[in-house]
C-alpha cells in the first residue's frame, strides 16, 4: 500500500513499500498507538491478510485514537467478530479460508448488528452490490484516501451510537449539554463555546486518558493535522482548568505526561 501524495489526501495502494512509515509520516501529529490503546474508547477489528496493509491500518487508526485488533485469516476474523466487543469491523474480501462475503453473511445470519466497512481491491459494480446485499454498511475500494476512510468510519460509528445523555456530572461539577451550561459547587462557569465543547468531551470520557489527537479530531474536527494543534489544545486546557478547578478543593482536570489528559476526581 503506497501512499500517493502527502498529508490527509495521501492515497494508499496495496503492496507498496514502507507502508507503515509513510502513513506515520502523514499523521505524525497524532498520539502514539501504544499510549492510545490503554485508554481507547472505540474498538475496531481489521480483517486483512496483507501484512503491510494490516500494519499500516493498525498504526494509522491507532494514531487517531482507535483500539485496533488485527485478524489475518477468514476463520480468525469470524471468530473475533462473533465474540462481540467491537464497535466496527473493517473487512477485506479476499482472505485465506473463509472470504469476506462468507464472514459478513454469517455475522448477519446470527443477528450481529456491528457496522461493517468492506475495504477491498474488488472494484466492479457487481462486487459492490454483492457486498452491500450481504449486509455491509459501507464499501471502499483500494487504493483509498486515508482521510476518506476515517470519515466513513466516523459516519458509521455515529449511526450506531445511542443519543448521549444531556446531563453530565463529576463530583460537584454539573453540565447540561442541551442548555450548554456548567456549574461547579453551584457556581456558574463562564465558558466560551469551544471551552464548553472541550469540557463536555472530557466529561463524557471521565476516567479515561484522552490524547491530543483524539481531542483534535472530536473537538476541533481535525482528523489529520497538517499543523499540529498540540499547543492550541494545551492553552485551552489551561484556561478551562482555571475556570473549573481554580476555586475548588479537588482538581478534576489532570495532565498525564506524554499521553494526554484525564478528567477524574482526585489525582490519576
């Protein structure tokens, strides 16, 4: 899979050289996959037998904050997908053992509703129709733009998630997401629109370490950053911390050095 071009518009071709290195260069501003996996919010199963493609997807998606599990054979993919615990499956069609259509058909026959995105070199109309009729939620042909893959993944995940609760709380912090108001110990917090969105994101992931890459994607809507937002994010975290924690006995917003931030009552 050889990226063509640079940045978020790089395209990925099957069988290319130095696949992982190229994707990591394109998304060098994101957090490391190892750090993200310890606090991942979304789990993705990638069923792909081409080792370089699989590693590139694992590293690229991991850098975007996803917890990625790989399967190289059809039977392994079906077993893992059927065990549950995944928010989305990225599925190749040409696999050793059971092919992708067989895996997909078996999942749907068993009543498994997990969103499935087919990622394959098969590009004919009949292939697309067969995949969608077998139960796929989306179909993307190789070579592909990584930014487009990320956008399709986000769209599929949005469809499958329940409406978030409008009221959030941690210790004496109360947030009304619908009314976009926040109070700490009964004191109204004067937040900008961006500060409120950032606070809501941290609070919805309370107890979980979130990377700067995850914040850039979910709060700033920047899936692939040509210019890293790390300094901008740090400034906004600092301002938010002043407003939320300044007059409180217990701090709620904490920095995890080298990883990101966590919102919890007391030190992490």
